[in-house]
C-alpha cells in the first residue's frame, strides 16, 4: 500500500510543480462543462465494472500454479486468447491517434491496417510466434532483451536492449496515455491536465496494486466491447455519410484541410514523393507496420502461449479483430469529414480547430448516442490500461532483470535489491511517462500520438529487428554481428531523429542549439523521411556483412539454441 | 474503385483479403500445432511466476 501512496504522491507532486494552475482547475473541475452522467450511464459504468471484476476473479481462480496454467491452456477458447492479444496491442494510440490522422489525411492510412494484419498478425503469428516461444522456453528467457542476450551469449546485448527499452518506451506509453486523455477531455469536458492526472492515478493504482499482467478474461471482454463498438461505429459512420459507395464518393468530393503538402483528397493517396506521402508511408505505415515485429511486449506475449495451435487459432480471430479495429478507426476518422461537412459545413480538422487527437472522440460524442460513447470510452480506457500495464511491466523487468541482474549485480547482491530496483523502475517509468504526456499535450495541433508511436516502433525495428529475426532463423548470425547491427540501427536512428527529420529534431532542439537550424538537410523529401527508411536496411546490411566475415558461434551453443527451434 | 482513388481502393481490398488470409489459415490449422508440455515449459512458467512476484 505504501508503494501506491508513494507513486501517487510523486505524480501529484510533479503536476503541482509543473502546473501550478492545476490546483485551481481541480477545484473548479467538477463544475466544468462535462461531468454530467445520468442514471442510465451510471448503471452502464457499474455493470461494466462488475463484469470486469467477475471475469478478473474467474481468471485468477482458474490458474494458480504453473501446471494449472499450462493445462488450463487447453481449455482457453481461442476467441479469449486472440481478443486478449488484441486488447493488449490495440490501444488509444491506434484508435484516437492514428484515427485522428486519418481524419486529416484520409483513407491512405489504410496501408497501415494492411501491414497491421499481414505483418503484425499473419507473419508474426505464423512465422515468428512458434520459434520465439520455443527458443524462449528452451533458453529460459523471460524478457525480450534476455532472449537476445541468451541467443548471442552476450551480457552487453541484454543490458543495452534493456536500457533502450527502459529509457525510450515512455515515448510510446505517453502516446497511449494521451490518447485516453483526449477521449476523457471530450467526453467529460475535463481539461487535459485533469485528464492526465486522473488517468495516471488510475494507472498507478492498477499497476502498483498488482495488475501488471492483464487477466486474459477481462482483456478478452474489453476486446469484445471494442470490437462490437467499432463495428457499430463503422456502420453508423457509413449510414450517416449516405451508404457504402455514396459515402466514398462524398468523401472523394471533399478537399483536405489544411491543403497542400501533396494531400489531394480524403479518398486518394497523397501525391507520390510529396511531403505527406513520405510522412504517411515512411513514418506511419512502414514505421509502425514493420516495427511491430520487434516490439518487446509482443515477443514476450508469444512466450506465454502453450503451443503453436493457440497461435494458429489466434491468427484467424486476430486478423478479423485488427481489420475491425484499425481499419474501422481509420475509415471512421476519414468518414467523419463527411459527417462534419454535412452538419457543420466544415471538415473534421477545422471543426476541432486543428486538435487532431480529438477528431475520433468528437465524432463519437456528437454522432453517437451518449450511452454508446460511454461504453466505448470505458472499453478504450481499458485497452489503454492493458497496453500501458504491459509496457510498464516490460520497462520494470528491463531495468530490474536485464540491466541490474544481468549487468550490474554480482553474487553479493540480494534478491530484495532486485525487487526494489524493479519496483522503483516501474514507478520511475510511470512518472516519466506522465511528464512526457504532459509535454505532448502542449502541442494539440501536432499529430503527436501517432508521431511518438511511430518513432518508438521505428527505433525498435532498426535496433532489434535484424538481431531478433536472424537470431531465430540463421545459425550463422553471431554476437559480433548482433552488436554491430544493433549499434548501427540505433545510432543511425538517433542521428536522423536529432539532426535530419525536421519534426523530432525541432522538438529535441539539439540541432538548433548546435547549428541554429531545424534540420541539417533542407532539400525535400529528406526532412520528412522517417529514420526507418535508412536505419533498418543499414542494420540488416551490417548484420549480414559482419556475420559473414566473422566466426560463427560455437556448435554447442547453437545446438542449444536451435535444438527445438524447427518447423 | 469502390468510389475511392486507385491506391486507396486497392488497399481497401487488400485489408479485407489479408484478413481473409488470416481467417483461412487459422481455420485450416485450427487443430494443428498441439505440442506436448515439456519440463522446460513448466520450469519456464514457474520462473515467470517468480519474476511476477518481484513486481
């Protein structure tokens, strides 16, 4: 209990220090324009929470020991398995952040949905899930850095990966948190500061009180609500826009606002090679679409399934789920332009005064019945909780297990210290995430949720993907190649974000401080090309070249890694 | 295509086709891939539970 209080005190302290006006806002908050929930909505919330509580109890009661867990796997319906994956991976970032971007740029963002399904589900579940699980179990690895470290028999790799994840995952976690806050601010009329404070306190309670790993049944229930909610939302969006083909035609007739930069309508691709083409394709689509393969929490999730059979079954349901969730959110985001044009004479971007992250929440708030908006909000917040709790779990184990135990700890250190460092790491990660979210919220007119998510996914891909993929399938891949590839990918990405890509370089301010320029390159399209376009190929090339010119790892070690990794 | 521009219409269909591919693969392999529980699997889960306790 004292841990909960400690984290809460730190969060509130950070806010009061950072934003003195918050205290006044909080005092006036309840009387603000929102916060008007009627009886039926209150009942909806209570029933929802009761179902969650019952399912959480059911999941807790059903698996108490390791053997129970494995045997229970036989009885877990694949629907539950797949939906729990979905609720963990699809969060407010995808729906609110990227859905809002679709509201601005249009349906070209569906290329990301295609990669989400084909790469993030089909390739990941069919080709990567089984080998990751088998190698992880065989080597006794429990974290993504540990899997890499044991595959390459390298303490440096495990510690380096742990540090990167611990320090940089808050960039993504902050985006997920801000997505939830945007929804709260629209639905309940809260200020962003109040929303951040409320959500971060709830998350602190959820995480520190023991909810680090989402219980499968509750995740599946929340996934189901999101799935049904998104299908209903999609149908409503089409109906309100005049029907399937008519909606598309109405959308195609509208002009983007703000115009220019290669945007030529909501139902068309941006002009090839233009500023927005590069942002959509390189940052949003490739960065996130490919980066998903090297997400630490995804790899860990593969290790927790009982057999390949569960992955096969989850593939079917996961494909449908992602189609509905991201495809639905991006389509609804784009179609909201037709709705706002009809009802207010403005496209979505103008209607929300450029606050892109509020496009989806505003559409739900205005076009849908209030009870639906409330239910959808609850499911969305729950999804954010699932994603955030798995992120904080990964950050905590990165600092405790990967950095401290593997990198610093010697035999004299106690388990108690490991526990303390892990818990302190989780608390620090939560506070860091909250501070970042607060910083993000200062730029409401930037697509910051999608951008921050893209940066983290692209960084993971460039740093870890060649080492992870080649480590699973290529015996020749060795320690020197893995270290070289990771360093090349990470340094190239860091260089590009700091000095070349104009938006992150401007935000980091190092380029401006050193060279008094926003970016070292002015010639288009380089200032808008994402780091992944250069860093990922470089990382792969370095891995291949170094592996081929250096000695393979010992046969004994490779046999130990691969003896069960086949098929 | 579907009232959309070519690139967007194409990806609209690709999204649906890729989801159908996932569904087809999952249904065809619904009962395949079952694996016996090994000692290393049980040890892995036990170790995972210990790690959870740390948190």
